[in-house]
């Protein structure tokens, strides 16, 4: 029996969604649990699974199209089953051109066309959404792409590397024919080619190669290197761009930094590790910030046009970098949790965020955010406030540095904390007191355990 696929409600506040990519095309077989399409809301991009089996017979909302919650977006039915009427729905245009692509490719008879055919089936390979999109647009079979990540997940740069390798292989294959005869060039052309790094065997010329031919080949190579790639601003990147710009326009940002001795935090981490319990420095910082927020309700507040909202709960967002953007899953009531419980929850949220399986409710409602660039070797930065919050805490790298202690010089693991705050709501002195409170927890972790 034919079934109408509708726009799901992925969170309490979701009213509509934008389909950023169809993972199945008209004519594809669909099984229960197959990933059907990607949908973006104002908070998150997520993948939607099929609830019925059959053939994807009709796509109603195309890629880039927006539909309200519960509106029909596609129809799944048996191959020869009459399709039901869907009031107000029109077939999306992409299906026909994609169905016509394989015959065109086969007609060329080239190896490139065969490789880029419709049999690529990227949805069956473990890959990021950006990598899948690039593979489909470039005609790349993801099964032939070599991943560089330890977990085997293919990302966008892997597809780009595969395309470069294909181009080089094609160029190398044609090189012997071009280099079959002896290269004849003027002395000036030879000297110029050497200076510019131009391979004379690949310079096209009618007769003896002159300096103009070398210049032309060099200019063509420069143009190829500078060729730009353009993509529409859409999906998660579009949401991030809008929200970051709004935050900087809305709130006067001020950032202060404070150095923290992480000796005891490191000792705590190693003691837990010896017991088979693994926590990260970031987990410890999140807990310290959450506990400090109890004493500073204004840092845990939001500002509107007419009022200040003091939140009764401490919900800490933890920024997670994705291949194509950034998402902030939220640890609810973080100040009330133990370090181990908080660490496990952060790991779970981060893993599901990277897999695109986070619900919008899990990515919203934070009252304060922690973002970490320490793993990239960053010593200090200016985090942008995640509106409508009033502050955000940046975590930097831990580095061994000499410090004066007990009348001597000793080596200690030091780390900078970078706090950006909304100066309309938080004064500099208060921000400094809050940051010092976090510092105290990190230098004496026993106070928060």
C-alpha cells in the first residue's frame, strides 16, 4: 500500500524544515530504516529514516525546499501501484534529469563516465553529508575513496583528494603520447621554462617551442591552480552565518583571559584513568563552569529587549565541530551531575551530533556554552556568544611553562581560559570574579567533587 512521507517534527519547537539533500532518488528501493533525506531546522541538520518499504515513486519537496511539519514530502509505493492524490503537491523536478544521466554517460564510452555513473550509491558508505554531496555532484563512487580518518569515515577532503588523484592519473596517461617525440625549444624558452618550473614536454607549440609558448603554458597552469569553487550558502552553514552575525551585531562582546594551573586537574584525571574511568580536561572544565554558574546567576541569564531572564537551571552547551559546521549539544542540569556522569553524557551527545542523530531539543535550550580549541594548539581566542546567552567560555591548550613557586622555579601545566561576555548585562569586574571562581575549581578540583 502506498504511503505518504511527511515532514517529521524533530523537536518541540520545530514548525518547518528545509530538505537539504535527498539520500534516495525516485526509482530507488527503500527499506525500513534506510536514510531517506536530510532536513535542516533553525537549530540542527538531521537525517530522516524511512518508516515504510517500497520504491521511492515521487519526491514532492525538492532539495532546498521547505515544508511545514506533517506536510507531504514524498510517496513510497510498490513499483506498479497507482499513486494516491496528494492535495496541493507538485512533483519535484530533480528526478527526471538524474534518471536521464546514465544513458548520457554510457554514450561517451569513457572510463570517467563509467566511474561517475548512477551506481555510486553513496548512501551505503560511511561518509559525512558534505562528502556525500560532493561525491554525488562530482560523479564519484564513494566506495573507491580512501578515508583518512581513523574511524574510516569519509570526509569532504577525501573526496577532493580522490578527484585530484583521478585528474593526475588521466594527465599521466596522456603524457607519453605528447612526449613521444624529442622536445625542440629555443635556448630562451629552455631557460625560461627552467625559471618558471614549466615542463617543456607538456608545452603545446606548432614547431619549435618559443618563450611565448612557455609563458602561455605557465599562465594556464596558474589559472588552473586559482580556479575557485562556489557553493550556495545553505543548510547548517547558512544558519551558523546568520546566528554569528546576529550575535556580534546584538551584543557588545568583551573577552578576558585568565591562566590556570591544571596540575591538580591533571592528577585527578590520571587517578580516574588508573581506575579505568576516562574523563577529558574539557569535561572537568564544563563541570567547573557549571558549578561556578550557581554562584553567578547573571552569567547564567539571557537578555531580551525589555527584561533579564535569570534561568533557574544550568544547561551547558558543549560546542562540537563537524565536517561542515558546528553544533552545540546541551547537557541539561550540568551543575547537578557528577564528573563521570557528565563525561559520559558529553561523549554520547558528541557522538550522536557527529552522526547527525541529535534531536533539536538536545541542541537547544542552553544557558551557557563551553567551546574548546585547545586540541588545535590555540593559546587564546575570542569566542562568539551563543545567543541569547550572556557569556561563553573558551578553553585553550595546556602547555608546560615555568612558574615561580615556593621561592623557586618549577614547571607546571598551564592553560588559558577565554571568557566572552555581553557587556550590556555583565560588567568586567563580575566577569573576572566568575572566571576566577572557575579557576579555583580547576586548581582545587576537590571543591567541586
